[in-house]
């Protein structure tokens, strides 16, 4: 019986290894679902009273082209080493946009972690919650980037027509449509777009902090200027001027915030996070060796930050809601990157206490990281347990010496499968 079961599991593992080695992208891509990411984005948008995003195949194609380009050119950024921009992939896919945006993520193994990380990052959240965007397309691509096997998730946003932002302008015949007042721009590089009518001179001049930024021509009542905003990070003011019929048109000031674009959403193992419930609080710790500069926990509208130790957060029990609320944990790293995890209060250990010898009540919890890789390693573990039981059965029957070559073959074959699987499978 044990022998038959061991053979069946060995055949199963052989099949899994072959799929993982030669067909892993199709198998694992299902763990990060484009449909789920769109549903989550629309859920959050609708809670804010925003229009739901429609899925667009051309934007999906643009996202795939961007991911392929990053793998080919070996870079991880919105702009490539050869000045590749997100917008060229959107146009290359045949999508004519008036307004567009891009989110990136890598190193994640499930859809919820990707969405939580984006929503925890101000720039990525701004794209998801942007009222201007009407459509979205997503690509999930597995490949080797900068020496590591990872999944790249590219989310492209677009609007084929302008959606006028709320608020009034000094002159409705001259408008800055993008960026909008309050937008966050990464690395200070942006396309400035707007509309203009009834001009005596088809030229619009743009100013950054009262300094000339550049001029551009109006075509079909639309103007656009691509220019690096090299100002320091922080709030910057953009104004457009043009000569109208009998008057000079001036737009309202558009104030944008420029930040460093290295706040990409980067996934790390949830096993880096542990929690311990104490008498008066829950202590949440970040235990991995990567250098981090910030650690926060968000429960509803309340945010808890780390103390003197940047790797620990104390969440007072008397400040927690009664229900099992969702918790977002965000780690900020030295290079500006961020990672976010989603949990619940019950997972953090509330209500799961043990009396210690010191008389305090404590419990410890590690975030589970169950995925396809871990499940398959569990099957390998079962195979080795069965192998040990089979060896014990043979020893009991005094047949161990007779079947020694069979046992050695099983051990060797399982070892080869394990090594092949480990090096042929994506590392997350």
C-alpha cells in the first residue's frame, strides 16, 4: 500500500516539476488575476463616488509591451534607459489617449497583496482613484529581471477623451486639463495637456513657479507640452497664458506635488512580519534584514507609526475597534521603495493569548505565505514521510536489504525532482 502510494505521489511530483519547469508562467499567472485587480480598483473607486473603470484590450496590450520591454532592456522604472515612456507603449497598441497613467509592481505572488501595496503608495493610489481615467488594462508577465525570477504587473490607465476636472478657471476658453490641481507627479516628468479656443494666436505659454517652462501650438483646440519639471520635490505651480480675441487668457494656478518615483510597490515575504499580543497592546515587528526607514499600520482611518525602533509598532488594545477590522501594514525602505501587507486584527493575535511564566498574557503569530510553491513543497514533504514509513515497513519485515536499490532510487529521484523544482520555479 505504502509502495503504491509513494509511486503515485512520485508521478504527481514529476508532472508538477515538468509544468513548473516548462509551463510555470501559465500556472502561476492565475495567482495574480487582472480581473481581480480591476474589481478591487472599481470597488475602491465606487466607495469614493467615482466612475468604474472599463477594461480595454488595447491598454492590456500596452501593459504587456511595457513588461516585455523592461525584461528585454533590464530596467525597473516608468521610463527606460533609452527614454522609453509609458505613453509610447499605449500609442503603439493603437490606443489614442487624452489622459493616461501607469502603475507597476513586482515580486508579489497574489492579487490582494499587489492591490494593497498600490493603495498604500500615494502615487499608485492616485492613479487608481483618478476621476479622469475611464479605462484600464493589465498584464502579468513572468521573467528574469536584474538577476531574479519575478512576476511583473503593469497596470495602464487611459481616457480616450478629456473629462473636465471640477473647479473653475479664470477663463473657460483656456484650461489645463492635465495635470490637475493636487496631482502627485513622479520624478517631475509630465505631459502638460489642455484645451484652448478663440485664440488670436494659436500658441500657449506655460510657466512653472512664474518661470517660463515653454510654449506649444494649439491643434484642434488641444495643446500639449512634454517637458521635464526639474524643480525640487514638493509643491510646484503651473500656469498657462495665451492671447485671446480682445483679451489675454490666464488659467487658474495648478499646484502639483513632485516626488521621487522609486516608490515602486515591491513584494517581500509576509513571513518578515510577526506580531505579539501583550497585556495592553499588540506589538507588530518587521524582522527581515532589508534596511527600512519607516513602518506603519493603518486600521480604518487611524494610522499607527513605529517608535524609536523603526522595526516595531505598538497598537494599544483600547484603541482597536470591536469588529475584526482589516489592517494594512506598510514598510518603507532606504531607497524609497515600499511594501504593503493586508491582515486582520484576529490574525494579529487579538483574543489568542497564553499565560506565560512571567504572568503576562502573550501570543505570537507569523503571517502565512501559502502559495503554489509552498503547497508543492508540502507534497515533497509527504513523499519523504511515506518513503521513511516504507523503509520502516521493509525493515520490520526484514526486507530492507532486498529492496535497498529501490529505496535508493526513490531517494535519488525525489532529490533530483526537488532540486529541479526549486531552481526551475519562480522565486517569490
